[in-house]
C-alpha cells in the first residue's frame, strides 16, 4: 500500500486513539485509573459471549443508519432525517407484522421487511423531491421531518397501541428474526439476532451499488461536483431523489433489530437516537460500507462498555467519547488530507 493511501486510511484510527486519550484525561480528573477502566470495558465487552452479543446488538442498527447517512453523503446530501425514517418504517412494519400474523414465515418476514424499506424510502424521498423541485435544503427538511415523524406515529399510535402502553401488539411468529445464539451458544442471553446478517448483506449491496453500478457512479459524481456531473449527463434532480430514497430504505431496516429481532413490537423511543449516531458512524467510516461496519462495531462496543463500567465512572463518559470521536474524525480527516496532498 502506498504511503499516501496508508495515511488516508489511518485517519479514523488516529481519531479514535486521540479520543481515547482525551477520555483518559476525563477519567483521571474523577480520580480513576484510565488503564484499569479501559481494561474493564474491554473485558466486559469482549471477554464474555454475552458482552460480545450485546455489542453486536447495539452495533446492528448503527450499520443501517451509518449506511443511510453514507449514501446521502456520497451524493452530496446530508440526511439528518434517519431517526424519523426508521421510526415511521418500524411503526409500519410492526403494524404489518401484527396485522398479518397468521401468514407463514416465508411470506410474512419478507413482506414485513419490504414494508419497512418502502415506507422508509417514501419518507426519505420527500426531502429529495423538495430539494430537486424547489431547491429546499435537505438538512432543514430532514430535521423537520424527524419531528413530524415522531408526532405522526404518536398520533396514529393512540388507536393501535396496547392499553396503558406506548407499544403495538406483537408481530406474528413468522416475522420474528431468530437470535444468533441458536448457532453461536456463547452468545446465550444476548439479544443479538439475524438482523446483523441483514445489515452485513446491506453493506455489501451498498458497496456494489456505489462502486459497481452506473447509479452508484452517478451518485458519487454528484457528490464530488454536482455542476460537472450534470454537464456530463447525470440527471441532477432524479439522482438526488434516488439517493434520498435509498438512504431512507436503509434507515427503514434499522428498526428491525428491535421490532423483529428483540421485543417483537414497536415502542415509542426504542431507537434511542441511533439515527443521529449514524452520522458519526458514517463520518468515522469515511462513507465506505466496510468502514461503516467497523465504525458501527466500535460504537456498539463503546455503548455497551459504558454500561459495564457505569459503577465506576459516569455513564456520560461514553457520550463525551462519542462526541470527541465525531469532532476528531472531522478535524483529523482534514489534516490528513492536507498532508496527503503534500505527499502527492
């Protein structure tokens, strides 16, 4: 590997290392041993099968959310609406899975996943259409649609939520995704499920789309230089709508980890901000599917590790680390790219 390429590839690792160093300073400030805390976090997360399963479970929705944001970034679009897209998609999928509960798995499971993708794609396409038709900025539109999604699901849920709850009925058995401990007994007790495999397949599919298809070329060309891409024959508005629809479809699948693989119903607030954390995952993964998967695994391990050490350090430490990683991922990338240009 050329030194310039190696330098560019090392940017995320540098950002993570600097973030951990900054986290160590916070740990020292509260009178704890940073090495001991990090060692405990590593052991609790990777030293037991249950910890590994929890990390995988928390990483799974981040894979979909990171991919959704990355597709938008590749096309020069900033999709901050992943949270809303996964919410409406998960709600619709839960209703479909419960309403058709009597259907066999061979029909119900694909149908439920399809509903999640279609609803997510439709919700994601809205800001794409607004941008293509009226020039409305997708950042403002997607932020507003997050609030609309939350309000809409809360309103519609009043007629379908179970009594005295904010959740739907359970989906049919045919729509439930099996736990990974069926094949990996060491994970017994953890909620990790087959949606992880779907996420890895989605990452592979996005890689093929971006780097092996004409549409992927058009998306990347649009993100690099929209006027030049348009001059070269790329339909600007249509491609923007397609990018946001694909992004929304990926976001729609993010909720299946919870709805089909864990609790088997939709519940208000289940995503816990995964849609927003997907932005960090995409940035750290440099908008590449492989990088997104690795970044999602890192954030998943960090999230569960923070719970494991909560008795010794404040749980806010994980939030601080995540924020520092995001800031450094942006700053380090700029510094590394300037250094790489000097090496060229």
